[in-house]
C-alpha cells in the first residue's frame, strides 16, 4: 500500500523560470485522497490541468516537461523531488 499525504495549508511562491527567465507563480493546494499531483495552467483560458503521470511526459532534455495539447509545464522534477523528500 502506498502511503498518501497532503499539505495542510495553501503555499504560494513566485520566482523566475529556470530556463525561460519569465516570472512564474506557484500555488500548492491540499488535495483529497487519491488525487495525486496535478499541475494547473491558470494563465490560459480555459485553465488546463495536467496530472503528474508518465503518460503526460513530453520532453526530458535538460528538464522534465509534461503537456496536454499545446499547454506545457517544464522543470517539474524540482518540485516533485522536494515533495517526495518531505514524505
């Protein structure tokens, strides 16, 4: 059985994209059981959710990129490893 955990409170962050140099915002939200990690592009209309699953991996050169249609989210491995490290 895989142990599931979630965060208790909303976490917000802002910074500069590692490969793009663009300003990016991040918001981590608590989730219900069996939700998994879902990345959401809320800067596009309509917003696009991309689950952090292997079938959504579209690129692995220099960074792990997941995508759905034209929407892409890159360098997710940094956040994923931090979440894994926190248990």
